[in-house]
């Protein structure tokens, strides 16, 4: 039954809940051995869980621009965290609002500023980039700087409250109030966007107490002697020196906090969904949960995001679409650009044929398509050259401009421990996936365009050396807090 065409009341409601840096592998339903996400597990089990969902860029601003516009970063030219979305090109928000639908955001947006027309009817408790500019140091590439603020990743680990956890509690409260206040209205979309489990890795005691340090194993390849870094990753590690400040005990404490922040986010999602149900909207509202990108969680000695490995590039994606979907785990590869056509279709607004994504409603209603391609790209902090990912079938190609690629067989090597790209037996697979990549983007050309845009931006702010001398500030502070440059 198609709920859009058969609703007698004409009610069209959607709620999208987004977290920040929640890895797609960090769900117990996705097989994580110790992270606890009980509500997301039950929600996904009763509805639809997309088991192979990816970000289109493993860093905040490009990922959120792709989510909003339905376009890839190289199409919108939101390359990094100093080139924020400012309303052009227009996204699903504009299209819905212009169709007379209320589109409200609560929480983190990470656009240029609240004054830009990014398509929302209103913004509540918005978080945007620092000073309308963002992380200029992330635009410094080739050669890469050393990010001295990296030390904060290890220093800011523990149990307690942070400005981020307090901000998330405010977002949850405001979202619940909004849903209750609009339960009787017919046409609205709520984008409720949280910060957890983004670092700092400081987790509320209520959720940290659910974990025991002795139950948490060290991340894979955390020991330098156990890994053989790809040259691109080696350069990235010399820029982001996070792991230099960790020992094994600190690694376990950091992972405990990350897991607890995932549980913290799980509880906020529970509160929102229970409010939806209590307001009688369970049979009316499309509900989507996802994240902008993942987190390396100490694997390969890497922390934060910014790589194409599963921990950082895979995201959770859960959906309840009344009248459309039933309990199902979908194996078709999907990505953030699929959300825009989903929301437009659900709300009864035409979907532009130019969008690269496809409605998740249609994907979930069809048999798994093993040949569907998803694409991700990275042109931001720590990248000496652009990195691209193509996922098709069981294969995953990571293409680095100016470097040898990596190839992984995700069916037989889900931990990405065995790079097959240099093997003669797989040269045909590598070449076939390179051809697929080039149908989406010219990787060398876009690398050059991104770097040119970034150099122009640096020049507008005094040049490369002036930006380096100013230093970086790490994560964007919560509203009301001030950035600390180092």
C-alpha cells in the first residue's frame, strides 16, 4: 500500500534524526561486539535497516552539504570544513518549503551562518561554523601542516558532561516539544540534529556505567608494528598526530566513552520516537535515523573521521515508512544523497532527475541490487591529495590521486586487512572500478579544482602561513562556547 496516495487526510510528516560521527559499524545490530544501542536495534529490527550505508564524504561540512543538496561534494564544491554550505545549490529544504511545507531544524547544521537561506522555515538552537568561516587550517594541503590541536583528542577523555552533551540534551528537549506542539498539523518536516558521539570523548556517567573497561578490546591494528600503512594514510597520520598521545589504557578509556556516547545518542533517538508514537504519529510519519559520517575509533591508530575505511565511511541508516516498508535488512548499497529524493517523494514533491540518489522508499521495496554503486570523496584536512571510494557488489576501491589504490573484498575481508590492489589476479577488478569511478567524477581534475578553491580561500584570509600561524581549534564549539586555537 502506498501511504502517500491513500492517506485520506493528506497528512505528510517526516522526522529525520542525525547524529555526528556515529560509525555504521557501531551498532549492536550491525554486529558490534560491545557497543550498546538497544533502541536503534529494536527500531531497525521492526522496520528497515540499510546494512550498507555510506557517507558521501567522511567529514562534517561536505557530508552535510551532500545530505542537504542531494549532490556530491564536487558538484556543490563544499570541499572541506572551511567551505560551508550557504544555500547554493538549493536542496530538499528549499523545495519543500517552497511547496508550502514547514521545514524546521533543531540543533547542529554546520552551514555558514543562520542568516543564509538554506531552505529552513526556521532554525532552533542552530550550530554553524566558527565566525562564518570554519576550519581554515583544513584547507592547507600539499604540503600538509601538523595539526597540534590533535592532542586534545587524548586529553579530553573521561566521564561527565561536556558542552556537547548539554547541547544534545537541549536539542532532544526542543525536538520533543516541537513534535508535541505540531502533532495535529498536516504538513511538516523536522530535522533534529545532534552532536554525539562526536569527540570530545566525555560521556555522561549514566551511559558510561553500562560499560566495563576490562570488556573493551584494543582496536584492530592499534600497534604500529602490526600495520603497513598506505602512503596516503602515513601522510594523514603525520598531519593528525592523535595517536601519539594514546597508550593502551587511554585507548580503552576513549573507546568506552565513544561507546557510551553512542548509547547516549540511542537514548535521545528513543525519546524522540516514543514521543512520535505517543502523539499518534506512528502510522503517519516517515522517520529516518542516520549520521553524517563515522569514526575510526582507534583502528590503525587513527581517531576521528576522514578516511575511506569502514569505520569512518560507513554510517547507520534506519527508516520507518508507514505503508511502505516492513521489517527488513536491506543489502543494497546506499548513501546520504539518497535521503533528498526520499523526503521529496514522501512529501509529494517532484524529485529532480538530475539528483544522483534514489529514494530509499523505492530501494527498500525492491530486491537487493548488488550492482548498485555508491560513491564517496575526501578533499579536506589531512589529505595530501583527493581520496575517492567506489563500492559495488562485494568490492570496495579506494582511489588516491597520485598514489596506488586499495582494493578490498568486503564479503571475505570485512575488516579490510588484505589490500588486493597490487595483486595481478585483481587488476581487472581494479580497472573496472576505476572506470565506474570515472563515470561519476574525473578524480585528478576535481582534486585540482578543490585545491585551487582552497588556495583562493587561504589568500582571502592572509595566505597559507598566516592560517598556519593562527592554528586550528579542533571541533566546532557548541552555541555559546568559544573556539580555542592552538
